[in-house]
């Protein structure tokens, strides 16, 4: 795809983003990613635009995380002077996003649509800080996880004050329970 075709393709893809239900949006993203993936030389600029839209608009946590993690390497690979190793890493990240989209859009026959169990406050705190649910945590582990997440959520780094306070409360609660 040329630059102009890429621009019009991505503009057309995202112009009706807010109108689509999420299942249809996932299918559109999957189709767009398959087009990029199947090209002989993937257009990493178009891929970065697509992944940025996924990171910003997806309701699926798994997809949002995969897209957020892939975005920096895709932007690096879209540069004119990108090395082959950077492009290979970007291709692997696209593969991860492709797998996540496949998992989310594949119908699950024979599985009941049961409501998921609501999480306890401690489990919510652990999820908020990105900590595992099934084991005992050390204070150092809680503190490291808090610092990692707080770097992005701090108001000085572009986050919101409410989100930062929520993270602080989660850390404090987990430290008390320890």
C-alpha cells in the first residue's frame, strides 16, 4: 500500500469506529490486521495506526494490553531507517495481537455463557497493580508493581489524579493485608 492509500484506508476504518458494536469492531480490526500481515512487506505505519486504535478503543483488556505493548516497536519499525531486527520484533508483536484477535473472535461452541465470578476487593487490587491472584505477595513485589503502574498513571506523566489515587489505595490495602 502506498502512503496515500494507507491514510485513506485507516481513515475509513476509524471513521465509523464509534458506531460499530465491539464484536463487529473486533472483526474489522482482525480483517485489517490480516491485510497488513499477509503483505509481502508489512506497512508498519498502518499497523501502528491500527494498533493505536485498538489500544485506545478496545473494551477487551487482553487486546488493549497487547496493543499497548506492541505500539512502541511498531512505531520504531515504521521509521525509514529501521533495522531488520526491529522489523522482526514488530512482526512478532503483530503476531501476538493477531492471536489475541483470533481468540476473541472465534466462536465457542458448547461453552455456556456463564457470568464470571465477581472479584473480591483484594483480587481487584491485585489486578489493578498487575499482580498474580493465586499466591502470597511480598512487600517488595507489591511496591515494585505499584511503581511500575504508577509511572504511567501519575498526573505528571499524563495520567489522571483519580486513577493514581486508586492505585495508591490498592497498594496500601495490599500492604496492610500482607
